[in-house]
C-alpha cells in the first residue's frame, strides 16, 4: 500500500516567473501582479495559460500572497508560477493547500532589508508531505468545497452591495423613485416619459417636496460619544475597512478610548490619503446592541444620520459627489494629506421626504443585515477550514468522516 512521503519542492515542482516590471502595468484583480494587467486584457496577449499555484516572491512586509489559478494571465517578474513536475505524483490543487501552512516558515527564511525576498534556494529546500494521489484528491476536494462556499457568499455580498448602490442612484440621483411617474404632466405639456413635478433649486431641478440641505443639517459629523478608558472594547484600525464594501473585518479588542468613537448604524469614512481615494468606507453593525460603543483610528470621520437614515448616509458617503468634496479639501504634507471636516459645512444635498427615506431603508436594510450575516458565515467556514487544513495535511484527519456545511 502506498504511504505518505516527504519531498522537497525542488524535486516536486518547477518554478517560473513572470515578465512584467512593477512599473510596467497597473495590476488588475484582487491579487497583486497575479492576473492580467488592463493592457494585456485589451490586447489579449498572455504570458501564461495554465493551471498553477501563484506565489508572490517579494513583499515589503514579508507577507507572500498565495493563489490557485487556472486560465490565462500575465504576472509580475517576481511572482513565482509553480507547477508540479509530474501530476501523477502531485496535483496542483493539493500543492496549493500544502503550501498554505508553509507561508510563516517562508516568511521567517526570507532575505532582504527594506523588501523581503523568497529565493529559489529557500523554495527548493522547502519540504511538504505528499500522500498517495487519491488522498491528495480527497483532501483538495474537501478544502476546495469550503473555499467555494466562501466565494459564493462573497459573490452574494458584492451583488447585495451593488444593488443597494444602484437603488440609491435610481431614487435619489436620477429621481426615479416609486410613484414618480404618477404626477406626470398632461399630454401635450412636455410630453415624453412621465415624471414627478420638478421645481428649481440651488442644485438644479428637484422633485417637489424635496429640500436642499447642508450636510451638517442632515448628518452628525464625528458625533460626541463617551467611551470609558477602562476595559477592553472593539477597536477598528484603518486596515479593517474595505475599499469596495461596507464590511468591517478583523476587528481588534483594546483598552483605552483614544480615536474615533462610533455606534451601530454609523459610517466610518477614511480621512487620510490614499485611504480615502482608495474608497475605504465601512458601515458599523457588529456591536452587540444599540448602546454599545467602539473606537478606532483617529483617521476616521464618523458619519451619523440626523435627518436621513443610516443606510442612506453610508450610500451617500460612497457617492462620487461626497467623496469629491472631501478629496478637494485635503491638505497637509504630501502622502499624509487629510480631509478638512469643515468642507462639508457648505456642501448641499437633496433631502427626500421622510416617508420615502423610510421606504428606501425598509428595502435596503435587510440587505445590509444579510451582508453581515454572510460575512459571519465566511468567518465560520474559514475557521473550520483552517482547523482542518493541518490535520488533513498531516494525515491525522479521517477523510471519510469530514462533513462540509455552512
């Protein structure tokens, strides 16, 4: 009967590297220098078309992203494209999972000062456990199932957020809200598509009954919240905010009370470059109750609804108009510029009627809650997968008894 054996990567796999210089093209995709640059997408020329494991070969923090990939891609010159020498001995998917626990070891062995490097000498000497092929396939299948469940939840999160943003634009930017067509002009007076009656305002034509308001009249900017210094409380560093999602992840627990204070329903808005330009904005809904308070980076502006709704405020903060005003106000030394909060004093928005605001939030609030619920499911799946991973790779896990569930 075939048994597990230990093998060095230099014997088991072949390493190739990409050709893109770090300044040659803008990376495209979630992983830096892994997928095609936008230029290669346009010209449809690719350096690789294969199933492989991608491993970043250098990083200032000594953190090396790892990714399984199958398809066409271009790659940065210090990205290793890793493939088994013999797929009858080692499968690509199993190789990916076998390398995941090795990342801390690779980090400790990496060389360099300002930038850490993974050399072929380091990689070739790295050892992994290699079980028989059917066992590899079973292990990879179990772990892939968890990854696929997580990716499915992440896709749903992206769709829910996109739908909320689209509805916000439809109702409050284009004024195509429910009932807008019922008050159309009589035939022969303007003609065309029926619309709510529009009236002139400092912001142009707006629906009758809507009001032009200054942002501070509708939104409490950095509200005063008392937080005791004693005891551990949720703390949100800047890195916890996403560039393109409301989710706030990897929340820490700290004593003290220095920084931005917030409660559920508040929006955290990055005030410093380049975090603002990158889109870092989060919606707070992880605290245990309405009275609970958290704190975070001093580089957050906290936005709280006064005359709007929490969901509307978050989506307003994601709008190009709001972000544009903030970006234009930035001042300070290059690389450390910050938003001046007084920039919002004269920034005007159109405030819809209360009934329409409430109707909007009644539609989108369940999506906001579902985004957070899906996030919790992803955390649970990741935790379970990460507990299984070392057991399966060491041969301790009983493959037949592993059950996969969300």
